[in-house]
């Protein structure tokens, strides 16, 4: 559901949700294939993670799926075209996700600040933010222990940057078949202990619809059903389709 961005409404929302988030484990869990992307093995409270590149929305949603499954609350601010079906398919519990309308640029930092501490994770796509606002908001995030996952480079200074490189799809035969899996390379970079640059290859998603590392699942074989011609006697037993993609 989308919520208005008035201060009284956000304050009331924070009051209602805050008791749920008082248990302060230092790291929120992520799906096992994503642990190598983060120096903490999960989402460190108070940290900011920036996700960029092709497939960035899919990775952003996948990063918070496990946290919602274990009871964490997530707010998405200004992600107007967030795909809820895609979020669900990537593991996000929609009953733990609150979508906040895009605020006016001058109000953006105040809206996010009102959510900090009430939500375990805030997803943002801020665009340009004044340096002073970014510094104050980053300090508040660290103090209150809220994780920020940011779509794009603009906005807050990120502790970790995840750049999704161009994807390769598997599943199509000679111009027909079913798109079944997407293979991406994620460039990991960051500050301080996160500064070691490295690349991690992922299926996002794999042929079974789940996320996996390419190291654990080197290939995504195309089944005869998905590669056979629709006009052949041994053609596919179901229609070709494309699952939701963020």
C-alpha cells in the first residue's frame, strides 16, 4: 500500500511499528547466495548499500527478502514503479513492506528521517541530496540502526556498492522457447573493510525461480520442452512465458 508523506502520518506509522523492531540483532539476514556480496554476511544495521546497473531493482528486492521472512519491516520511499509481483517472487513478504509516496525533493530527507528507527530497512531512490542533509541522515541511520538500500549512486555515501553488470538470459532456443534464468555479474566495492573489489556471479533468478551463485550452480540447462519448436510433434507441453522481472 502507498502512504501519504505528511509528518503526522509518518509519526503515527513509526509509533505503531517501532515495538516490533526493538530486538537489535546487529546483522539482518540475507539469502545464502547473497552473503558473499556483503562484508558482514548480511545487512549491517546502520549501513548504507547502493545498488546500480542492469537488474539493480531485482537485486535490491532480493537483498531484503530474507529479512522480511524473519520479521523485519521494510519501507520503500519514492520507488514509484516498484513491482510487487516481482518483489514477492524474489522473497519479499509483502505484509512486511510499506510503500511511501515519492516526497518532494526538499522534503525527502525529512521523510526518510521520520522512518529511521521505526523500520529495520529503508529502500530509497533519492536522486540528488544536499550534502548537509545526507550527512545528518547518515548519522541518524547509524545511531538508530536502520539499514538503507539505495537504488543508484546519487544520495547517501554508501558503505558498500553493488554494480550489476549486463545480464545473459538462458532458455531461448532458435528464436523460441522460455526465458528461464538470468546470469549476472555483481561488482562489489566499498569503504573501509568493504574496500576489497571483487566480482560475484549470480543466477538472478535461476531456472527454478530462486537465486543462486554460479559457483554453486554452474549451468542452467535448457530442458527439451522449453527448447523444442512449438510447431514440432515434440513441442512444448506449456506456453512459453516470462516471469516478472524487476
